[in-house]
C-alpha cells in the first residue's frame, strides 16, 4: 500500500525542479514564467486583471449561452464570441460545456463524472492499480474549473486515458473468466478503422486546400468534402478569388460559411466586404466591415484604435510592419 509520506516527496521533487529550471531558463514568449505571474498578481488593479481577463470572457459567454441555452453552439463554439477576445477559451469547464453543449450537455457530463468518481459494484474503494487514473481524472476536472485543460490535445488525451482506466475498473467482473467473443475482436478493428479514416480526412483537406492543387468548382465532390469536414480553411481564400469571377454568388456563400467555421473569421468578413463593395452592395459591405472589426483579436482591435504617428511609420523598417501583420492566411484584404 502506498502511503502519503511516499506520495508527497514524489510530487514535490518534480514541482520544485520545474520551478528552479523555469527560473534559470527564461523565455520571452507571452506571459510565461513564475516571476511574470508574481508581477501580474502584484500589479493587478482589479479582480479582472488578477484573473487574466477571465471575468471578461465569462461575461461574454453568459450572453452567448443565453442565445442557445439548451444545446449550445457546438464544439469550440467559444471561438465565435463577438467581439472576439484574445485567449477567449472560457478557462472554465462548466462555462465551456454550456457554450459548446448547452444545459443538456452539461447535465450529461456531470452525471457521467459522478458515475466515474463513485466506486462501482458495491465496492468501498477503487482497486490500488486504478488510483493513479482516478487521481488524473480528478486533477484534470478540478483544473478545468480555472484553466483551459480540455482544449489542449495533451491534457485531453490524458483525461481520455484516465476515463478508460476508471471505466474498465468499474465494469470489470473478475469473478468470471475472460472469454473471447466476436465483439471483442471486431470492435477494436472498427474503432481503429474509424480513427484512421479521420486522420485520412484531415490530411486530404490540408492537401486539397494546398497552394499547388487545382481549384475545384464550388459543387465538386472535393469541395463538398472540405465543407462537410472543415478541419482547416487555410487556403480557402484562393478558391474564393477564383470563384468570384465566374460564380460570385457561390463564392459569397462559401465566404459566409467560412465565417462561422474558421478560426480566422475576420479574414472572410474582409473578403465578403470587398466582394460586396465591388458589386455595389454597399450596405451589406459596411455590415461585413463592421463584423471584420468585431471578429479581430482584441490586440488587433486595440492596435487599430491607436493613432500611429506619421514619423513612426516613416522611420519603421518594412520588416517591422510585416511582423506585426496577421498571418498570410488570415490577412485582411
């Protein structure tokens, strides 16, 4: 039996090592590092700054949830909050569930978590071999109340592994011998085939939208696959430019579809604004231009709102402007 006197040193040593290493091996990226975290807490003027702007995100999510309270906006629905905010992932598991799955999804998830956390088959405790998986499950769910643990691949993969181990402990019946059945043989192969098919679709969409591929017609099968399975929209603007000449309405329809399926929605609002203005539909173009500004990340909106001195523009090298611009696939037109 593992005693807590062995557990505490086992966890304390890697944590202490991480603190020491992060002190000496500094990074200039973002707000990472212990000293930056301490400075943020010390210099915070209000609770919103102390929470790294989480309160702003939660307030915006409340209005977003109210529009679709029962079923939510679908997976990653928080990406389409307006106005767009930097790091707008809710950083709260309950809020994220309400935005993505609505009250129905949150209720189902809560019941599933309760079932996982209660030992099954009348047992008073879990088998010793499953306590690690249970600890991982509890840590991930608890951390999800204050951070974005369930939109990172690594933490989500750890949670999936923990759930699988805990479920196996709950449903296993060790009093009966294991018998190989057709289901136990076929099911893994079916699941494996499905996983490989998903990877194949991801690779196909990236390949089909690539710059060296021929542009299909809007109703071609390859275009329909991209629209059904939009794992990426990087490169779609090349298709839109081509279609806008011969099939302008189809191109506009695709641009508006991309506005609600792409992480770079502002790019497609800008494309639609330019396209509509070229057709003389100025009122619709103004609406798209307004949405272009609202869907920009907060840092870009603040930069647009700040006046730039002419001397600063003249004295700045061209490379600095290129670095401050959005990526090529998300640049405004």
